[in-house]
């Protein structure tokens, strides 16, 4: 399938690094003008330079999605967005009994509140134009809780992250129903084991990788290109009858 997003405008939060960086490049390669959002200007500028050097179109907006003021500014700067990719994510490791209310809210602000507010700010314009795609990036830990066996090197416990990713899948389903007859679709992508991203490469030990791979039917970790392929389909006109779905990209890991 040849994905053509020419004339479309995409916003990717957390788009300057990691998986988000791959998303921005893939969307631009498909013809979209990509607005890259993140907190730090330098990675954003690098992402934009890579896209424009390759002949694509991109612009950057530095913003903290946990700030209402920044969200308002981001929505105004992004313009009429056709494809919203809520990729920015945040989590903390710590015992559930010791998580403070402030720490809990900090994670929820990025992982749940920001996708909802950006939907409020940008989806009405999509509805008016009769076309739009919202793609929320959750996790396999939005479906399961997480087995400590896979992380022998530290005490894996991330209650706010796991709860927020479950909530994001629920938010996608809710918004999908509310927009289903408008030309706007809302879907989720839940990545599985992608150890070679900036967020994970220094965290996943060789023993963790061995255990994770052994429990993955595909017998390999994920590559960010696997996620980009799913994203491009959900962003394309060809996915118009797919909404409210959680596309799990995990090599079968959650099947066992």
C-alpha cells in the first residue's frame, strides 16, 4: 500500500526523539507537513532539519504538554491539523505505596490530560473540515500490568504509567464513538518490546532482553519501523472504517 498524505498537516507530540522522531520522518516522507512538538528546542530543530534536507516539510513548536498555557499556544501555532499523534509519554518507577499525589498527577498530565485537551482544541476543526485522524500512543502496559520477571535488574513498579496507558485506550474508544460519523477516526497504537529506543536502551539489560525475546512469539524485539507502518495506515485515507481500535504492535507478546 502506497500511503499518500500530501496536503495533510500532522502534529506529533514528543516528536523530537525516540519513537516520535521516527513518526515525524515517516509522516513527512508520505507527504504530510509535520509539526514537531517537544520540550527541548535542539532535538526539534534536528528533526526538522532531517525532514527538510530529505525534501519534506516540517516546523517545530517547543512546548510542555503538561502546561495548559503551552497547549493553547501549541494548538494555535500548529494551525489546521489533520493528523494528531499524541506520542509524548512519561513514567516513573517506584513502589505504588510511595507515589505522592503530585507524582501521580505529573504522569497523568502528560499521558492522559494532554491527549484529551489537544483533542478538544484540534478535533472540532477536523470535524468542520470533514476529515481527521487522531492516533494515541499507548503501550502493552495499557492492556496488562507488567511481569517483574522481565526486569530482574530493578524493582519494576510504575503504577501511574500503567494506569495512564489503560486510560488512554479508554479515551480513544470514547472519542471514536463521539466522532464516528464525522470523517474523523480515533485509534490507539500499543507498542510492545522496543528496547533500542532512547527511553529504553540504557534501561533494558541483556538478561531482560533475553527473557523478553523468549516470550515473544516473533522471537525478536520491535523495530521503530514496525510502529511507523501501523501509524501510516491509521493516518491514511484507507483507514476510514477503522476507529476505536487498539493496534497492538508487539510480535505476539501479549498472546501468551
